[in-house]
C-alpha cells in the first residue's frame, strides 16, 4: 500500500512539474498534524475549456483548502478535506460545468476516506469528456482526477 501511495504522489509531482514549467501554478496543500484522515485532491484539466464550480459539499470532515471556483484549460488545481472530529473520516464531492458545451459538459469528483473500511474514489464526466481517477488507501490519501476530451477539438 505504501508503495502505491508513493508512486501516486511521485506521479502527481511529475505532472505538476510539467504543468508548472508550462507556465501554470497553484498552491499545493500541506499536511496538517491534527487530522487523522486527509484527502489531497488534484483535478487535472487536460482540455481547452474552462471549468466553473457548480457545487461542492462535504458529507464528513472540514475543508482545509476549498475547491477553486474556476479551473483554466491545461491546469491543475488542488483542494484538501480533513477529518475534524472523533472517529470520523472525510468524504465529499465537487461538480464543475464545462464551458461551451451547451449544458452537456460536466465533471464530477467524489472521494471517501471512512474512519473504518477502505477508501473509495470515483469521477464522471458528461458530454464529450472522460474522467479517470487514481487514489490510494492511505489515511492521508492523494487523489488525482484527470479530465480529458474524447475528440481533438476540445482537447488541444
């Protein structure tokens, strides 16, 4: 499990370095010493469309860093939710709309780090978009969502 978490973190750092060298930047959340469970979430927007936050919610936990209201094309954004209470984990979701899709494009990401049991992560996208998800089963989990377009006109 620790190797998987390390590999996911290293992959995220590699992608961040590539994006940063291309002129994008964002503040990466730092781990806090008081939270038993922390979800470090990264959404990579690999499209040429702007994403606008429609809604976000935490079922369990507290925001350490809230999701961005807008995500520019070909950038990555970060947010973090922490457990905040005895015997709790953290669970939440975000829903973004994708510009210039006639209302058909969306990106939805959900994460759950329960106090007891295995972590779970899922993401979906609508319209001409797909979302892949990578996460680990650590208490301080790195979760990556990658949004792509299925046709060249909205990918490049």
